[in-house]
C-alpha cells in the first residue's frame, strides 16, 4: 500500500519552466483587478499594446516588434495600487500539465521605500515567452496562479 501511494504522488502534474524576458514594465496601463493576458500573434498583441498605451498621457510608444514564430507575449496586470511607487518583477514562469493547464507566475512586489505620488496606479509587466517551450498550453482553457 505504501509503494502505491508513492507512485501516485510521483505521477502528479509535471511543471515545465519557461524561458522569458521582460520587455515592458510601467506603473500605468493595467486593470483594476489582477489579470493575465496572452498574445499569440501580431494582431492580438497590437490590440493589447493599444489598450496599455491608452493610459499614457504622452504620445504612446510604437508597438514593439515580436517574432511570434518564436515567442508569445504574457502580460501581467497586478491590479490597482494606491501610489505610483510599486515595482513588480516576475522571477519565474512555468506551466503545470493537466486537463486544465496552469500558468504559474512567481512575482516579487516591492512597495515604495520613500514618498511616492499619491495617484492610483494600475501596473503592467509584459514578458516574451519561448513558444517552443510552451507546449501549446495557451490553446486550451488554462488557469493562472500567481505566487508571491
């Protein structure tokens, strides 16, 4: 009985680390609630970029070039914060296999260390994620888990 239990535990969901690089991080451009969006092609990324740039008071930046044959874009919006001083860093990204795959983000949130502008912020972090390592999790109905 003990051996059977060990075998069942060893056969649990397998976690796959994903190669990623941050290419955009800003204090404004997000949503009120914590949200993760995935862009898989230039058209969906153009719409996502336009939405994020809609928060900019200055002239919006041009859409960054992304080779969607090699990369996906994962946008993490942590939700509303009370000031502009919060910083978010994604330290790890992986997915868990299963009937409903789970995208796992490991995030460090750093509050301001000094007085920051008292303005509601809606931060955003955008990542390029290796498409070849992603194994198609974005094509299924997937869950998101954010670990802090």
